[in-house]
C-alpha cells in the first residue's frame, strides 16, 4: 500500500466511525460515475414512460447520469443508509401511511446528519470540497448505494441489506477526493418473487423495474391527476405511499427499530382515523403534518386518497 492509499483508508475509517456514532446504518464509498449499462437502463425506463407525470425525471436525465454536474471534479461518493423502521408492535401507525413518512420529514433529518458528519470529513481530508444530497438532487441513489456495497437493488426495486432489510433511506455526499471504494453488493433475491406477486397493482413489471403509472406510492405522493379505474380498488386503504412490496420481503424480518429519534412516529397522525382524514380542514392538515413528508404532497391529494381508501374499506365490509 502506498502512503496515499494508507491515508485514504485511514480517512475512510474515521469517517465511517463518526457516521456510526451519528446513527447512520451504514456508509460505503463508490466512484463518482455512472457506467453505460446504467445509462441504458435509465433511458429504457424513461423511454417506456414508466416515470408517468414526473417530467423532472426526463428533463434532468443527463444530470442524473453525471455526478460531475453536481460537484465538478467529484471523485468519490460517500453513500449512507439511514434506518427509519418504526418498530413492529410498538409502531402506532396509522397503517395507511407508509412507514417512512410517520416521523419527521426525512429530508430535514438526513441533511442534519450530513451536516454533522462534515467536520470529520473536512478533518480527515483537509481542503476537501463536498456536496451532500438526499432526494434533493438528480442522482441515481440506488445504483450508487449498490456500488458502494450498501445493499443490492432487489426485485422490489428497493436497496436491501443482507440480514437487515430495506426500511432505510439513502443519501450521499460527493467529494473531490479519491477514497478506497467498497465492493458492489451482491444480489440475494435468488428465486424469490414474493414482492412481484404481492404488489396489489402489478407495478413491478420486471425484476427491479417499477412502472410508476401503476404504483400506489406514485399516485398517493407524486401524481395528483386521475387514477386509472382498475387501480382505484387495488390501491386498497393506502393514503400516503405503499409498503406492500417491503412488508412481504423475507429480509425485512430482520430489521431492528431505528435509533434516530427524529424518525420516531409522531403521535398526532397516529391518532387520526380514516374518517377524520377525509374531512380534515386544510389548517388541521397543516398542523397535524407540520414538518412531515406527508405535508409536501398537499391537503388536496391527501384527501382524495383518503376518500378512495374509505370507499375501499366500506366495500370490504
Ligand atoms: C422517482 C422515485 C420514486 C418513484 C419511482 C420508483 C422507482 N422504482 O424508481 C415512485 C414515486 C414510484 C417511488 C416510490 C417509492 N420510493 Co422512491 N424514489 C424515487 C427517486 C427520487 C428516484 C429513483 C429513480 O431514479 N428512478 C428511476 C429508475 C430508472 O431507477 P431505478 O428503480 O433505480 O431503476 C433502475 C432499474 O430499473 C434498473 N434496472 C433495469 N433493469 C435492471 C436489471 C437489473 C438486474 C438490475 C439490478 C437493475 C435494473 O436500472 C434502472 C436505472 O438505474 C429516489 C431517490 C433518488 N434520487 O434516487 C427515491 C427512492 C428510490 N425511493 C425510496 C422509497 C423509500 C420509496 C418507496 C418505498 C416509498 C413508499 N413506501 O411508498 C416507494 C417504493 C416503490 C418501489 N417499489 O420502487 C428510497 C429507497 C430506499 C431504499 N432502501 O432503496 C429512495 C432512494 C429515496 C431515498 N433517498 O431514500 N419512488
Ligand atoms: S410500493 Fe406498492 S404499488 Fe408500488 S411497487 Fe411496491 S407494492 Fe407495488
Ligand atoms: S420479496 Fe423476495 S424477490 Fe422481492 S425483494 Fe424480497 S427477497 Fe427479493
């Protein structure tokens, strides 16, 4: 090992140790580039129209394929995983809001964690230029996470960690320094197809490929246009997001409760019933979901989804 390689390995160890202290589930390092095979996959996905009305996926595609556009001179990406699992028996719900959205808005929390990690990165790599992201920038987070050894891109299109599951967010920090890269994670889905079979709307059109136009998560969070008739009923009682393809995954038997207090489910939404959700005044919606991801979707989409959820509940009776 040369002197510089040894320095890089030491810097990486110090950064990883600090990340663990701060509550990161994992931190790995990937090169700041996207290979042609991933480029083809993204273009194929867009070409098939699987992004639906998320036109920013199309307009920002070249940026998404080029980490240098976010940080010119970038050499490495520190990819982080952040466990948000709210627990099993102790999780107060409500069950119609997906688990990731029951605590504080993750963009705020993860931004805070990167900010807290930055002094260690700067100390380990003097003069470093860095830029962090969490959903906030056009980056192929799942690809970079797999490349950084965080977990594999599974058939349910989420990144899964062996023995830990997928109830975690991703985020990253681009830096203009080379650090020793991790080995890419290895696929452990095997012959299992539980998620594909369980998806209520048939949105997983091939392993690891989701057609957003059919995904409940998309039309309860991202898309405020009409839902195709056949999906109305299949969407069941989900009002914000959908967890089915993760709930059925055998690897998610292993995840332990998050230790990041900001991700803990909040009590106000937990006591909200579906009946109350339908009639919520805008001011009450804003108050109950203040600082949470749900508020970003807006009261109108939330209530539309709540009405559909209630119709489906009554149909079931
Ligand atoms: C757009 C988006 C969505 C869209 C589209 C979903 C999708 N699968 O892309 C919608 C609104 C539907 C969505 C839903 C959800 N999302 Co989302 N989403 C994103 C976002 C902003 C971009 C993802 C993206 O680039 N999609 C474009 C497609 C082309 O990318 P892809 O799935 O990686 O597609 C690849 C595969 O098709 C692959 N491919 C094609 N052929 C093959 C073959 C093989 C063998 C392999 C391995 C791959 C492969 O190549 C493509 C290009 O890389 C990311 C954040 C980010 N900046 O990355 C969060 C993100 C992926 N979402 C996240 C979450 C949590 C969710 C939900 C679980 C939320 C919920 N509970 O409702 C659901 C899960 C739905 C699902 N099963 O995927 C997390 C995932 C965390 C994790 N552990 O993996 C992310 C990373 C946000 C974050 N920062 O934490 N999401
Ligand atoms: S989030 Fe729900 S609708 Fe979307 S792919 Fe997973 S199971 Fe299907
Ligand atoms: S349910 Fe099975 S196929 Fe789907 S992601 Fe989990 S292990 Fe992979």
